[in-house]
């Protein structure tokens, strides 16, 4: 898969940051001295952590070199590294592992959460937010367009698996912690038009669909996708479009 595009991701920075603030506000720890931003992207979530815990030592890592390069430009005083979350473990003094829109990309993400929680010190927290929108028209349209005979043999099955029910997370994680909080929120970011919805997903969910295509095919795919989006999402009275976007949150304290 191609590297992430920080430029595409940052087009909707404010909209993407609202769940980050909501997750940070839900962390119940009274004192936080050491935080790691798992899958920090271009540093936007890390910046939120700096606002919430200005006295804490904060570091971040991501698997994307482009994202880390942008994070270092944004927050030059923060230590950022390129690392794979599946091969990383926290140091003994970490108080909070914070993860915004990362674990949904891992096919064994519950096992990864269990591994991280098991390696945390007592009293430390893991805070996670994941998009939970694979049954939304936004994603169904991606799959339908991918079935076009021009590229289906190359795109194949790249859609993420739907997140399991919250009860699955509870049964898997509660035995490892003394505190667990799980909730779902439906956001409705206001898009300028249907083209803006396409731009939104180009920075994240559409990446694996577009990666196998050449430039002309990418344009053809996006044109077909835009046609579907226009049919699936009605225009409001003022020309804007509401993008229904469910998300799942978990906060665990060991």
C-alpha cells in the first residue's frame, strides 16, 4: 500500500479532531506524566494531547514516514518516530496510550489491545477511538465501484472488517483491567458538497482501493464513486451535505 498523504488527511483537520477531544476528555486519570500517541499521523492528535496535558512528556509514532515528517514540522519539540504498532511495547513508566483511528486497520486489533494492556503498568490507561462506519453508504459505494471489471482483479477485497459488537470488546478486555468505558457516537460533519465527501475518504478509507490503480484509472474510479455519493447523500437546503459518521470509543484503566 502507498504511504499516507498528510496533505489529503489534513484537509478536514477540524472535523477529524472532534473525536480526539472527546476521547481525551473521557480519560479518568487524575495525573498523567507520560503519554504515547499510537499512530499519531501528522501530529494533530498529539497537539490535542499537549493541550489537555501540558506538563506531560508526550511522544508519538506512526508507520508512515510522510506522516511523521509532517508531525515533526508541526511539533518540533516532540519526539516522533516511525514504528509499527504491532511490534511496539510501552515502557514501564507510560501512563496513557492514546490511539485515534488506528486499531481498525489491524485485523487482530483486539489481540493487539490485549497485548498492550498486559504490558502496561497498573494504573495506566489505553484510550482508543475507531471509525465504525463500514455499513454506511460511504463504504458500500467504495466496494461497489471496486467491482468494476476494469480493476476488480487488482483491487480485490481490500475493505476492512466491520468492528465487532461492544460486548466482544467487553468480554475480551474487562478481565485485564479494573475500569472500562465503551460508547458509540454518531457525528454528522457538514460537507460543503459531495466532492468534499470524496476528498474526505481519499485521505484515509479510499487509499487501499486506489493504490493498485494508475493515474487515469484513479480518476475514473473517483468519478464513478462521486456519482454514487451524489445519489446516496441528499443535499441540504443550503447546498451542504451531512456525512453520517459512527465511531466507537474505549477507555481502559489497568
